[in-house]
């Protein structure tokens, strides 16, 4: 029963988020634009229902790959991340052995590739045994997905 109660509590938060989206002119306008493709699948869906759906479905990071930048200036972290509605952002943290964050920044969106986000770091000394990349993706309601990518020599 605990799992069901937890789910119901989350659904109540989703309904609260849906009401907030409807009441906020800017968010409502954004969801209205995002709603158009969903109307083709389900004609009776509205902004409120779409906001609930968005809240209940967190983003997903499905692939991470690190490759040498073709121009030889560092490494490219290539990320495939998605959300059922829209990602609000993707970031990469480079964590050194011992836990210190050496670098952190937002990945850029790349529409033309299988990996839809890129992050470039130029300091190759960061990429050593024990370094961990932490990729975070978040959506409009604030759901966050994280995935670690350890470097192994």
C-alpha cells in the first residue's frame, strides 16, 4: 500500500503543477504550443492534462559518449537525453578523484545528431583515471535525471 500512497501523493503534486501552469500566462502559452502535436494523438487533451503528464514523466538520459574533438582541442561529451514534452536543460559536471568538481556547465542542443546535446571541455588533464562525468537533464516541472559516466583507462 505504501507504493500506492506515494504514487497518489505524487499525482496530487502533478495536479497542483497543472493548476499552476494554467494560472501562469507564460507557462500556459508555452504548454499551448507544446500541446499541438499531442492533439493529433489525443483530441481531448488540454494544457492541464499535458502539464500533469509532463510532471509524472521525468526525463531520460539514454546514452553518453566521450570522443576527441575533431579539431584536437579537447573532448566532446555527447549526450542523448529526452523528455516526453520538452527538456529545460542538460548539464555536465566533471568530478575529479576525491570528489572535487573541476568543471561544470550547460550542454548545447544539437538538432542534427543522434546525440542531441554536446558539452566540450578543453582541459585534457581532467580526463584521467577516477574522473567521473555526471550528466543531469531536467524538464519544465523540475524533474531531474542524472547519469554517471566513469573514466576507465
